[in-house]
C-alpha cells in the first residue's frame, strides 16, 4: 500500500462524491436554505481563484496546476486566466467525474437529504469557461512524476492536512513553479492522525515550551524559494446533508516564486 493509499478511501465513496459535487458546483439554494445562507462562505473553489490569484501577474499563455483538485471546480476557474490547466487528485472516482465534467460540461448526481434519501442535482461548469484548456490526471501530491514540468500558478486547496507527509509535497514546490509564479495554499489545518501521523504535522502542537503554528512552518519551509505575500481567511460551508453543515475557515497563504 502506497503512502497516499492508507486513508484515502473516504474520497472514493458515494458520500464524498456527492458532498464535493455540491460543494464545488451547488447553487446557493441547493447548498443551504436561503434563511441560513452565509454568502461569504459559498463558492469556495471559485473564491480560491478570484480572491487569491493576481491576474496582473499571470503571463500570457500561462499554465496552472491544481493539486488535490477533487471534482475540479477550481481547475476550471483557473482556466479563466490560464491557457493550460492540469488538475491532479489521488481519488480515481473524483478524477473520473472531473473528466466527465470536462467532456460534457455537466453531471447529474444525488445530493444527500436525509439518510439514504437524495435530491437530484446537476453539477454544471460555467458556460463561459473554455473546458478545452483543462486536463485531469490521477496522481499523488507526495510523489509527482519527475517530468511534470513547471507552472505559472499552483493551487493547493485544503490538501496539506490530508497528506501523510506534507513536507514531501512542499519540497517539490520550488521545482513546480516558474520564477514569478504564484503559489496559493489554503488549509484549515485540521490535523488528524488518521491522515497525517503526528510526527509529520506542520503545526498544531506544543514542543519545547513553544506553540507551533502551521503558517509559521509553511514560512520556514518555503521562504528560501518563495516570497510570502499575504495570508487571508477563506470561510467555506460544506453541506453533509439537509440539516448538517460544516462551517470552516481556511487560511489562504499566497506566495511568489523567487
Ligand atoms: C479536503 S479535499 C479538498 C479538495 C479541493 N481542493 C477543495 O478545496 O474542495 C482533499 C483532496 O485531496 C485529495 N488528496 C488526498 N491525498 C492526496 C494525495 N496524496 N495526492 C493528491 N490528492 C490527494 C483527496 O482525494 C481530496 O480530493
């Protein structure tokens, strides 16, 4: 069993597929009853791009990589700015559906209402996005192919705290970005030993009388090769079923390759 295989089963399940299709493509009224909607917490994958990417720094014919892309919404959003966008995820199921969305522009699924009861929903890629700019591949963020090339934009949304060895992924980043390239990392830093053995957590622990924070560890790991630009809060709402939601506040950190 490979490093990434041990705890990835959730991302191959019906439940994960339904939750992430709704999370990436759901209309506000499908995600939550209007009285409760928190508009600032909707459309997270699209906001990772339009709130964190600086379009003025994106060169012509730019390439982008969305690492841990799930069912691909942010990958499509990157195609508004970049001519060639690659989405990589470890889940075979997610990549199959992302490829279906690329080919057909939409996908019908059941979003969970209560228990086994579902409501029919349709995930739709915004019409104005050129889907031909996008490709999806299955891959392991901790063991990427050596010939993947370099990109002008790399997005890693809510991936690092789901990796068994996040530093392995961080170590590869300098070789993945062109000089001046933009790196966007978002994470709520929900460290769980089921995904990441405690010895590999970037932060969220006390050692030698010091409280270790994940953003500080990112700064330490990335600063030789990246200029830290800013961090910001990116709240998001993940609907589990009609009466259960997770409200999460990811921290986005934005970096430029030196
Ligand atoms: C919390 S989800 C975030 C998905 C998406 N980026 C988003 O923001 O909605 C974590 C994603 O990382 C993927 N993943 C987990 N381990 C991975 C690995 N080793 N390599 C690539 N993707 C991985 C999972 O399949 C899942 O799609």
